[in-house]
């Protein structure tokens, strides 16, 4: 079933508590997907890059070598970043297997991401100036606590609670998906894509890599590739209604925009609130009410609709 | 619902255990009227309180404040009464009801009034997809717009929509009537067996076997009467759509009647 949510604030110059807002939204939809929870949050951009990566999955067995292996591989990541010209400011250990690193870099992002992912067990969850993807197993409250998201301030964000249906319950299968190797683009999706393999092969032939077996991953890369060819987010999303088959509602975010697309069959729900202070959207209204404790006017976008809000 | 030892454990719509699933008895009762605040109550507790008031206390007019778009509220009420939801309902609101007159001051989510047998449900705001799915009787009045596949498998009653309607509205409709004042999406009345759909705005496309129908005085009388009953003013100019009867050739017999005839 899965549940998706997004929020973009009108006056986010100083940053709003997007981490706790998305957590409340996702926790209220826990019943739609208790397997894993994920966030794509946009914090204030400092001009440096921020990268989130994992060196193991939450499910991986904790053998005697586990801690040493993580330590060794973390060192390898740091070494590769330095070697290829990244000036590391900070490398934080979020959990025993998840890390956040900030750095300055003016080289090729794809090459850098590939080098990091060449380290055994490494997966880059996000890379950008403001985008940070956090995902793990469990419900929103447990993930937010684990990664201390209560204090995360930012401009906009999206989230996802997953009920795994077509791929494994692990971090790789959790949403959101970063549009590797394009910075600051991410997607959450509720639905199924029926021409997934066709698009996966097509994008792989263009040089993109996929870390999961989840159909949702291609949406992010599909959009980012379109945008890198000059399309706006809205145009790319409109194209997706024609080119992606299946039933889907997805939310996409870039550094300065948030958009939603609903397929021609409108089989996956979405409720929308547009106010002066924010736009909030979710699979269920109950999630929007988790952050707006007042009577509000909401509606469901119709089939085939694409809507984009700029920050 | 599961039984564990001597105590019964029940679960709310989110699958969370509610060991003490008894009516919370929080309503303020004044004669045949009652009001309670649902803000901190789960779906199950809201419905238990509603049923306690209507079936045990003899209350006939209940106001539920702050329903908070929770799911499956007000379902299975089988008595004539008046219920006001001061706020919005989530999915599956007011399903399987038989008799109540319900006012919803906010909006409703997907599948509102599913399998409703009789009564009136009035929604001040918008409604989600599948509104009035398998409706058997009564009136559903939505002042705003409705999502896709509203009136799917409708078997009776009337759905009135003040705004636009999504795609496949009236899909596989069997009987009853829909009055859609706004624009309608693609596939209107697709595969409908019978029934009548009135549309005030534009129709993106007709579904398979849905065709324009001939307007009669009975249509005028019906539409005007419904608008009068629900205080909706003058009806807009409407087009009528019916089943072309080319796709399926079903009779109008109930299964039990068909058994007797055949």
C-alpha cells in the first residue's frame, strides 16, 4: 500500500521544522507501511556538498567482523574523497552503518559517487547541496529518533512509509530515491510501474546505476535525466505520465521545488492542502492534520494531474 | 478481533490494539441530543460512543466535533437519526448506513457512503474517489468535487455533486441516478448496465456503452425535486446519459427474482 507525504513552506528562509513535521505526517500513516520509513529533507544550503551513505544494511548479520569492517570501509570512503579532491569538513556517524559527510568539491559528481560506492557495502543515499535522504527500517518515530531528525530545520521535504510488496525489506528498498548521479533530486512513490524493466534497461544503457530492485528508483533518475536535458520539473513529470506505465502517485523534490503527479487511472490516493503558509500533501488527510491543528480545506487532485510548487 | 484469555482484545483501523474497547462515555447528553469531542478518540471509540448514544441512550441527534479525518467513522448505523460531523472524515466514512441523516461540515476521503442503503449524507466540502460506491439507496450530496470512479457499481439512490467529477464516474453503474453539476473526466458511465447520469458541465469522454439519453418531463421533475429537497437552488442545464444496452443485456431482476423466472 505505502504512504507518501510532502511539505513545502512559503516562508522558509530561516528554515522550518521539516524533520518533525514529516515525522508526524508519516507516523499518522504508519498503518500504510510499517516496514521502513524514509525522508528526503532540504536543509539550508551552505554551498558545500552533503552526502548521506550507508556501509551496511540494518538487516546485515552482526558477525564478529562487523564493526571492524565498517571502520575499515569508512576509512576507505574518506580516503577516496580526499584522493579525488573533496575537502571534507565533517564526517558524522549517524548509526553504526549510516554516515553523513559534508565537503567541498568541484569535480565530477558521478565519478565521486561511483568511487564511494565501489567501497564494499557502500551505498550513497543522497548527494547535493541541500538534499539529505535518511531511511531505515521501522516506523517514522523510531527512524526520527535514531537519526535525530526532530531538530532538522529546512525548506521542504518528502517522506515515505513502505509496505514492501515487490522487493525486500531493507534500506535499499526503502524510499525516497535519490536521482543518482544528479544532485538534489529525490522521489517518493506509491504504486507499481509495469514498464519498469524496460526503463531500467534504457537508463542503464545511458550509464545510470540502480541500487535496488524497486521500481520507484527509476522515477527519480528518469526525471533528473529529463531535467539535465533542459526540461523543467513540471515538463519532466508531465512526460512521465505518458512514458511510465502502471498505477502511481509520486512526489518529486528538487532544491527549490516540490511536485506531484498522478497517473491516468487515479488509482493511488493523494490529498492536498494549499495554504498561505505551506502546501502539504499526503496519501491520507489524517497526515496533513497531524501538522495542521485547525479546520482546513483539502481536495484530491484528479487523474493525470501534475502540480509543482516553487519555493 | 481476537480473544486472548478471558479479556477480548480489539484493534483500531490502524491495527493498534485497544484492550479496553468500550464506549468512552464522554458525550454531553441533553434530552435527545448529544455532543462529544472526537479529537483524542480512536476510530473504534468514536463509533462505540456513537452507537451507545443512538442505540442505548435513545439520542436521535448527535454532533461529533473534531473527527480529524479519521477513517471508517459513522459506519453501520442502521437507525433513523441525525448526525453532524463538525469537520472532515477520512476513508470509508458513513459506509453501510441505513437511515441516518448525516451532515459533514468538512470533506470526506475515498469510498464515503459505500453500500449505503438509505438516508441522506451531505458533504459541505470535497469528496475523494469512489464516493457512493455500490450505493443502494438514499441521497449523497457533495457540494464540492468528487474523485475518480465515484458511483462505481451504484445500484440505487442518488448522488448529487456540485463541482467536477473525476474519470470513470458511474463505472459499471447498475441503477440509480447521478447529478453532476460540473465537468466530468474521461470514461463517464463506462460499462454501465442501467441508471441515469445528468451532467451540467463538459464531458471529457463517454465510456463504453454510455450514450446521450432523451430528456423527458420526468427528468425535469426528478432533478427539480432533488434540488428543492436539498436546498440547492435552481438546477443548471443538464445533459442526460444512459446505458446504450449494446455491451451487456442484463434484465432488471434481482438474483432471487431471476431464479423464480428462470
